């Protein structure tokens, strides 16, 4: 039975309500756990039990392996039990089980020790053993065994040995005495048992078996194998002193596992070990306790209970003696005891107060939980910001309805991150926004056409069900939408001949992806359902039906009086190419989000993700090698600087002054000596001194030149090491950017969370997008920093805090307009706002410290992207504003074509057919 925290895991019995329902409602549905046989009446109880079983906190009772779930521990125990039962001698099992039945022993180790000592030198017929013959061990089988003389009688006469063998199928014949009749009390010592039934007096007839040939190198030589071969199949008589069992079949550890698997014991005092009923029935062990044994067990129980009672009474003896004191002394003792209790209570209260004060004074180790960090007056005076800058919600596109901006952002991120497998060039979030808002059929928006064509090509590799949208619409209840005015029958009829061969229609880049609108309808027909695409009916209706123009409505309706009721908008069948530009942006975003969600499961996306995982692994290895090389270069540079500092003091010019002084003195001496009479002698001495002086100067100049050369070489080496370190650091920076690109292709993670679990997102430089273009030009995707409200799980954490405390803090530190609920989004579009937000983060909190470090790490790239976006917006603002005039006259189309989203081209396009 698997254990959890050293306790056996007991199975749960069915609740009483189910037992009652078995009589009243036999067909009641229940939840059945097949692996354990447990039955539950509710799914919650079933799921809770299954969750408990799946925890990695169980231990295999046999092997001792821990860190397993319940089913792994149970499987381990069953596997070990099967292995153990297959190895343990089958002939020994009945004897061992009969010996341990009804035994009263406190510990299993003592029981195992007693059984092992009883049977280690006793063998049974048909048992496989080892026999030592002339120093060699042979595998043999016990054919017959002969009882000792004192135990065997044949034909009423006592003999030395009597054979115990028969051709019958039973282990031992009924007319012969059984060997090893020692199934009595195991508490009798082995010495006494061996004196009554000595193992050495048994004689065994064994047959040598041929050894199995093992693969690999043979451990015997040819001569040894020939000598051993003559014993194969022979029968000999031996005693137990030359016999032994395999250590893997019979040892104390194996015996312990066998007994523990086959017996059980109650938790009461002095309970006997009992063989489990199925095991007892299989091996013929009596499962009904004999009356004499029962009486003995009861006597042992009574003795144990009396012993414990006596120990308890001995402990309580002094208290009984105190009760015999006189009344006066008793009252005095009670008064003293009462005073002592009061003193104890006062001392306990004082200790609790001191502990509370000590706990309050105990310094907090930072960083800690962010919500536990409170700004003090000292922090406020030091300049710590109390109020977070309010992010803008109005600056977010399509944020008028909850969820629209999130779907729009998700679709853009998917298209940019997986631009390589989709064969799409990168584009900014602003360009996609303007492309979705494009409502003109002429000129068409090439960005929209390329995006949908790439997704349609990708969805051809995803398994789909033909006409799934039609079947889903026909199974839906008929509910005519007043806004659409088209029934499901009319809609399905219009869908019949549109986009049927979308998976084979060529959408060529050179032809402007002509026909992608019809292929989009066909793709939706085969991939979408009302459950996966809730607004499917509205989208298909607006793609296939266009509202009538005002002129057509006026011709169709002759009533033109001002008092007539308004005529509802009528729809007429139209081509998707004409209808798509007139779709509401919400519908365009819903189409893109659905296509991206289905494209995630395509083979191309999965292959790209696996490639990115491999690239991440190689980049990690490269980063480790570069850091190791950088560290070695820095150490070499520091060592070079140390050598330079040591050699600098020797370059002083103090030593060079001495020869100059000597030279002046020599000149004075030579002048005085020239005027003396000893001119010749002094002239020779002067020449010698000048020659020595010149040699000394030459050596000093040579040493100075050597020092200058070595210093120059050291400086050159120092510059070289600096360049190498800078080169490695630039490569490490490049690896960090590549990390961001590759990680963005595998999983998109926020930069971090603030104290209130708001998530901070920066989407630039991920996937196929890069932070730098050719020539080091700054590139951006969003050029902004987004803030998302807490998740549902994080909001639950906030709600579990003290009531009102978090709400008050949020009002104080975020402001009423700055609080973001679950699913809310906001944005920082200015660098000053981001700087204020970074200054507002408190590094004493765990989450905000990590977020602040990330913002500082990527701060230069974030700031460069924001500046580049603002510059692009200013350039766009200088263009002639012709968007409003294009709806009136065609002449303005040339102006709108100059917008960045209209000039975008797909350089990665692949024309397929």
C-alpha cells in the first residue's frame, strides 16, 4: 500500500447517500475511479481525490522510492511484488506462512529474524539450490529427503534414515511423516528447536542440473568445463552444510518483503500477525484461530494491558499521596497552586508581548512581497513617487468594445512573429490599424490582401471538415436578425457557389492576390463553426450581402412623404470583393483572430517553433562560451594593468640626476687639475672617469628604451584586449536580441508585473521583427508600452488580501482612472511617462524589482522605438489630408496611396499555385 507522509493511504468507502441510492435508485450515475475501485457521487469529490492521487508526495512502501504520485507508487509496489514472488522459493511459502500465522511479535524485524533462523538450513523437495562439491558450486534440485532416525519409523522399526519421496503428485504423501515439523511458536529459541529437530541430521538426495549458458565471455576454461560436465544429471546425497539458496531468492530482505506482502496486523495492543485471507486460501494456511491460540493471545493482551496500567499507576502515585493530606494543607496547596497559575499566565502574556515587539522590530529582508512594501515618510521625502502615471485607454485602437483590441493585438503579434513561415514582411501596429480602417475598394489595400492570402495558404495544411459552417448554421435555431434581415436559408444558398475550390485557387503575388476574398469565404465555410466563431453568421452575411444604395431604395419605395415611417435597410447579394472593405473593423478583427487561432496548429508553424527551440539551445551554449572567454580576457587585462603599475615607479628620473651632478663636479675638478702641475696624470684619470660615465649613460639609455618598448607593447596589448572584450560584449548584446526574437516565436511573456499584478508588455523585436535594420537603423513594431490588468488568478490573490486595504492602496497609488480590471488594457506612448512609471516602481518588491531591471535593460531600445514612431507620425501628419475627400471624388486616391500602409510591400512573398 503506498504511503503518504509515512502513513498508509486508505481507500475511501462509498458515502452513505450512495448506499441508500443503491436501494432507491439503482440507475443513479456515479463517478468511478477504476484504478482504485472508489465510487463518488459528485464530480467535485472525484476530481479532488484524483488531484490528491496526482500529487508527487507518495512513497513506494517496498522500494522506498519517494516523489511519486499514487498510481506510480502502486505500480512500483505491484512490480516489486511480482518480482519477489517469482524469485521466492514456492516450496518454502506454505511453511513460512504457517509459521508466522497467529504469532504475537511487536516488530516485523523480530518476526523475520525468527523465521530466517528457523529455515535457513532446512530444505524441501523440488527446491532449487546450490551444492558445494569439492570446492565447486553446482545448481541442483532436491529429489528426496530423509528424516532423522528419531523422527522416522518405517514398518514400526526405527532406522537411521527414512526416505520421504513418492511418485504421487502431492508434495508429501499422507502415509509418511512431514519434514521440519516446527510450525509452532516462533518465540521458542532456535537452539531449542535445533536440539529437537537438528537440521544436520536430514539427508538430501539432489540431482545436479546443467547450467544455463550465459551470453558473453565464459568464466570457465575448457578443462574446468569438462570436469564439471561429468556431474551434470548425476544424483548424490548431501547434508545441509554443503547446501545453500540463491541470495536473490532467500535472504532477510527478501523474506521481509514476502512476509510484509502476505500478512497483516491490527493496531490494537498485542495483536497477532495474520495471513491475508486470499493468500491463506491459496497456500492451505488455516485462517480460523484455534481456541488454544486464541486463549494465549488474550492472555498476552491482558498482560500487556496490566503492564501499561501498572506503569501509569506508578506515575500517578505521588498525586494519590497528595490527596491524603489534611484539609488545611490541601487548601493551602490549592491557594499556592492558584498563585503559581496566575504568575504563569502573567509571565506568558509578558513573553507574548515581548515576542510581538521583537517581531515588529525584526528588520524585513528585501526584496519581499510587493504588497507588503509600504512607502514611509522618509521615502516620500527622498523623492519616491506615490502616484503612478495614468496610462491612456483612448490611445488604444478599437478599444471601444472589450476584447476587440486584445484580438487585434494578438493577430498583429502572430503575423509579425511568424512572418518567416507565413512569408510576410514585417509591418507596424499602426499600419495594420490603418489597413483595417481602409474602406475603399479602389485602390485596394495590398497589406490586407497579403495577410489573408498568407493565412489561407497556411490553412490549406490544416485538417478541415467540408461545409462545416453550413452544417453549423443549419443546426442553429432560426432567428432573423433585424440588423441583417437575411435568413439562414438565404445565407446558405448564397454560400453555395462561393469559394468552393479555395484550397486549389492560386493567389499570385504578381496579380495582386486576385480572388483572395472568395477564398476567404471558402476557408471560413470549411474551417469555422458557430462554436469556434460566434459571429460567423453576421460576418458571412456582410461578406455576401450588401445594403442597397439610397437611390435604389428611393426607386423601390414611391412613398416620399415626410410623415412616412422609416424604410428598413434592404440587402442584396453582392461579391465579397465589394463587401469586405465595407465590413465593420470589429468583423475584420474577428476574421483575422479566427484565422490566426486555426493557423497555430499548422505544420509550418510547429516546424518553425521547433527550429527556434534548437536555435535557442545553440545560443545558450554560445553565450556560455562567450562569457567564459570574456572573463578570461578581463582577467588578462587586469593582470596587465597590475604589471604596469608595478613597473611605473622605476621610470622616475631621480636616478638620471646623479650622473649630471657627477659630470659637473668632474668638470670642476678637471679645471682645477689642469692648472696644477700634475696635468698628465689627472688627464688620464679624467678620461677614465668620462669613459665610465658614458658607458653608464649608454646602459641607462638602453634600459630606458627597453622599458619604453615594453610599455608600448603592454599598451598595445591592453588596447587589443579592450577591443576583444568590446567585440565579445557587442556579440553578447546581439545574442540577447536574438534570444528575444527566438523566445517570442516560442512563447510571448510580459516584461513583468507591478505590485498590483498589472502585466507590462513590450512587443518589439520578437519573431521575424528586429530592433535594428540594415545599417543599424532603428525599427519598431508598436513603439509603445502596454499595460494589461491582472489575470483572474491574480485578481483572486488580490481579493484574498485584507478587505479594503488593496482597494484603498490602488485608489491612492493608481487613481480612480488608472485602475485596470481583468481584461482591461492601457498604453504609455511617451518616453516621459515610461520614465515616471519606472521611477514609481519600488525595487524593494520582488515583482517590481524584476520589472524595473527589465525596463532598464531594454530601456534604450524602447526609447529609440518611441522616438522613431513619433517621428513617423509627424511625417504622416505633414502629408495632404485626403482621406475624407476620397469618398467624394476619385482624384484624392493618389494622395491616400502615399500613406505608409498603402506603400507597404511584401518582400518575402512566394507566389504559389
